[in-house]
C-alpha cells in the first residue's frame, strides 16, 4: 500500500508502524468502515433490490427537501448568532484586562463538554413559557401573559445553539486576536489611518482565518446537532439528524434513513474540509512578537465602550447562567415544596417507569460506559496521534484522513451504522453495552487525537533518539520519555473523552435496548414525561461528574509538568 | 585495526544524495573533526553511524563488529545532540544515570561523571534550570555514562556564545583525552575543528574531500573546495601558460603569476584557479614579481588588519600585523607579491 520513505530508524519502527496501522485499520473496519458501508449501501436499495429510489426521493420529495433546507437554515442562523455573540466576547478578551479573565477563558470550554440534553433542559426550565425568566418578568411587571414565547421554534433552537457555540468563536477568535502583531496596526496609525478603517482594512483580514475556521466548525456542529433539535424543535421543527432518528427508530425505514445520512455526510464533509483548510492557515497569520496592548476594564475613565461591555456582560450572564442555575433550582423543587426529595428518590427508587430501570443503575451504566469508552478512545487516539506525528510513510495524508473519518459522520449516523453493523456477524453485539461503548469510542477518539497531536508535535524526536543511543529499545524510550512527557496531555484528553461519553445521547438513543439507560437518556426520558424535578436532579449528577473530572485535571496533572 | 571503519556509505532522501560514497576510519582514542558547510551530509553521516537512519549502501564496523544489523540501543555509541536533547522531566543526575540505571553501582558512576564535567552541586536541578553551557555538559556526561566505544558529537557547541564555545571545546578535548575515547565531532566551524581534533576530514557534497591533520589540511589543500573552504583565501582565475618540473606559470588578466608545482598534471591553455591565503600575500619591494594595487579600505581587526585591494587581477585581501599597517589609507598605491610557494592551483571545473 504505502512504501517507506526510508526514514525512521532501523528494524523496529517502520515495521512497527505497519503492524500498528494494520491492527488499527482492522479494528476500525469492524467497528466503523464496515458498519458505515453497510448502512450507506442501504441507500441504494429499494423493495426489489438495487435502486436509486430512496436517494431520489430524499432529494426531490418536498418533505425531505424541506428537512434538508431547514437543517441548513437553522445551522446558518445559529452560526451567525454565535459569531455575533462570540466576536464581541473575543474583542473584550483581546483588548481588555480584568480580574477573572483567565477563569472566563477556561469557562469557555464548558459548553463544549456540557451535554446538549442538559442545555436543552436548562432552556426549557429558563426560557419556557412557564419558565423562570417568564415567571420572573410576569410577576415583576404584572404581565398577564409570558413575554417570551421562543421554545419549540426556530428561535429556541438557534438560541440554544448559540449558547453552545458562541464560546467556541470567542475562544478561537480571541486567541487569534490577542496574538496579532500590534506593530502592523501602529504602522497604519502612524500613516494617519482612522480607527474604523484600520479595523476593516488591517485587523479584520488578519482575523479572517480564525473567523472562517470557527464559523465552519460551528456550522458543522449545529448542522449535526441532535438532542437540542429533538427536544426544543417540538413536533414541527426537525433537522436531518432528527429525520434519520425518526426513520430508523420509529418508522424502521432504513433505506430512506441511509439516503439521508449520505446527503448529510456530503454537506458536513464540505464544511469540515473548509474548517481544516482555514485552520491550517491560522498558524501563519497569528505570529506577533509583542502582545496586543490591553486596557484595564475596571479602571477610570468609564467610557461608552465600557458601559456597553457591562451591558453585554449582564446579558451574557443571564443568558449563560440562567439555564444552568434553573436546573439546579429545579432539582431542589418537587411537588410544590423545596428540598432534596428529587435526589432522595434518585438514590432510593428501585424502578422508574420513565427509565425502565433504577436511577442508580442508570448512573452506574453511564460510569461504566464512560470509563471503558475513555480507555478505548485513548488507546486508539494515542496510536493515531503517534502515527500522524512520527511515521514517515508515503500516503500518510490519505491514511490520516481515513483514520479521522468518524469526525465527518454524525452521531446518529454512527449509532445507526453500528446498530446494523454490530447486530449481525461477525461481532453479534446488538443491544449490548459493548455496542454503546464502541459507538462512544468511535465518536470520541478523533477528539483525543486533536488534543494529543500538538503536544506530540512539540515533543522533540531527538529525545527518543537520545534514549535509544543510551541503550533503550523503542518501547522503553516510549515508556520512559514520551509517556511521562505526554502525561498531562493524556489526562486532558481522558477528561474530555470521559465528559463527552457521559453526555453522549445521539448514538446511544439509537443503540440502547429497553431496560438499559444512561444519564442523558434518562434526562431525555424524564423531560419528555415532563418530570422536570427528577430530570434536573439527573442533570445535576451529570454536571457534577463532569465537573469533578475537570477539577481533577488540575489536581492530578496540572502541577509538575508545565515545563 | 581501526576502531571505526566506514566504507562506501550512501544515503539519499528522495532525490538528495546526502551521503554519497563516504569512507572514514578512526583510530582508538582519536578525535576526528568532520568539517563541512551545512547540507554537506555530516550530520546524516553521524545519524547513520548511530543507527537513527539506515544507509542505502555501505558498511560500518566498530571494533570489529558490523553495526548495520544492530538497532541504535545495541551499538554502544554515545551521541551528543546539537540542542542537547536532555530529558526535561528528569534531573541532571537522572539524565546522566539514564543509560546505566540498571547497572550496579551506578550512583557512584554518576557522581564521578558529575565531577568530570564539573557540575557538582547541580545534581538535582532540572534542565530548564540550567544554562546552555551546563546543559551541554550534562549531555556529554549522559553520553559518556554507559562507557560507549565511540562518541559522536553533532555540532555540540554551535548553540553557545563565542567565549563559552572556546572554553567548552577545551573541556571536551580534556575529557576526551581523559577517557581515551574514539570521537567523531561534527562541526561547521573550522577554528573549532582545528583546535579540538587529532585529524580533520573536510566534507563536501556527501563525501570526504580531504582527511589529515589540521596543519596538513591548512597548508596543503588537495582540492579547490578545501582551498576555498579552509582559511580565507584570495581566488584568482587564470590560464596556464607554461608547466615545468618545479613551477607553473599562469596568465591572470594579462598578469603573469607563478605557483610551485604540486605534482598535479596541467597543460598549457587549461583554465585554473589560484588560491593564496590572505595572510600569505605580502607588500613587495620593486625588485620582485609584483601586482600593483590600490587600497580600498583597511579593516581593523585588533591584532591584524585586513587590507582590501583593487588590482588588474581582481579584488585582493591582504592580512598583516596591525603595527605594520598604520600608514595604509584608501587610495594608496601599493605593490603586492603572491609568493609562488604559498599558492595552490586547481583546475577551474573542480570547484562547483
């Protein structure tokens, strides 16, 4: 397949790469390529054998066309709103200095790992017609009707997506903005160019790669978003993901489901490509020898800009904290009284009809899946990261693309693929916990690669050579040198992986069998049954587990290896 | 029997022949400097010997043992990297101990080495807490710890400032003499190569152009490349006019120049290059064969002055003791003599 370029030392490494690659591709063939191919082949089948009728109807039937167009529309609106909110935040992060800035910057990671079903629950509790926001405003101003009626509409979906994705824009663009070389702007200033013309003509073009890259990322995320649309879209609004779910889970119409997956992959792949292209260019633009000058936010004089910033901060505080605080308040509220009844029930209840099992068993199932999926995705992700960074093999680019392919396939599609691919031979894992663990690992390992890759790239390969010239085999060099130096990266990746697995609902809901439940599935089940108190208690458990995982990064690995 | 024997070594990366038929031997306890411009293949040669890369062709024998089938960890070769490659998560002592950590009495050996490289008191520091000179000493001690049969130094001093470079190269020489270790020292700095080595090999385009003691190479370059690379030579193009037993005569833009015959065959009409080191040029009395020249600028370098001249045979540089150059000023007319016995002549086409 690929020929060795000659590099890589002797005996072990080159042959080792081929063996590792072979094992990796064998594994992925079983749990990803074959199941996906099986499902995609169903798009080309009709009642009487091979046919294009499913694909044809998906791209011509008004129902499907509307579904596809709505998916694109909501993703576009969500991207625009996320950009609007995120760019203002990026500007503040880049140009102002204030206490708590680092905290805010690290908080921007949270939406990325906050399970979508939790966000959906928070939105219902906070923005719902009888949610905390409406109730507060009604009692404050004596209104007869709730002033905000935004749930179960396009607005609700777009707002929830912005909650999720604006912090991504803020993070990516903010970092790029702070890294800009200020002397270019100063040169323009010395030539007498005005403030707005400098921004449009000089700053904006240099931010463009970051803006484009984060927009493409947000577009793909919102295009493939499932739990938010499922819960906040109501009966009228559905996206491709929801459409696939309905076809596969409710109507058992696999052929049209598969055809929709095909369309979805084509659209999301083109945006993923755009993202990867622009991300690659970013490294070149953001190189400044000096830091951007920053102003203190909490210092005199107070100008119009600072007043606007305060207003923005207030709105964002309500927007981001409102839903999360609502969940916590609601979890302490049941049957018209305050207290820990919801949590007590969570611990004591032997069987919940909404879960099909006990709440504790649900938590246990999630922890088991989370730990094993983390382990599996770390192993696969680390192997791939090593391959991508260390191996010098012709055709590496193509191999890398094939290895990272799950990034381009939606969670629901992967769930569907594994539902079909794992039920039959060779693995026969239909309905088992293992199938769910596999789905999570396949979904998560590309993120592990993305965390580990830059760290590994910064790790000088001469350290390995030094260890080997001192008598260590390649394996020992890995264990003695690379592994300890990767420790922090591995911890970060592990916590990310665990958080993502704990919150995963899209693939799980397709694969799970009755009598088995995970925390997000339970939240969704309780939410659908309008058991908000119990749903909130479950969601708080999920948030707590994720938060503990994140705090433990600092405790375990944050200290020593900062060099 | 030589300690290290490398013969007919070849290595290409794609279309680039990094090492192209290299032969080299190293005696026991000898330090050989591998000198050449960047990209001449000297680092690749070291990496091939260490086993980090695999040669396309050739043999490498160390102490009678064929190295090629062996992975780097089995070769008993110490390697010191240009950027030190110290393990950042280990202390000085742990770095030095890494290659011998399973050996009995390794703590004593580490203590010995720390004294040898003069790092006492820094055992528990991490590499990020050391200066670059100290890092290089750790790297050296670490490479010496397992008592290798051969030490490879890959531009070990190039990241240091000039003063430190000089003191550390004396140190490397001292340590190498103390442990009597065959050493191959790659550098692009000829001062360093001459100061540190028993013999030096000048590399060019993937092979060795000349190998010999520093003074042999300095005074008797055997190729146009070595003549131009070592020292600072004036290069004058011309055509051979006559060849005799003991001298060559050539015509350079109408001026007749002489050089001592070097045993190389030339024929009249052949295009050649004449090399004459700038400190060998002399200001002449009228009686001798001279070239008249005009002073452009006299550059002050402390001990010496380099006088830049313009002449019929092209620009010339002449280095003289500072005390004798006090009257040199721009525009002054002088006569310059190129002593035939100090001039080397090579065919023009050999310098590519």
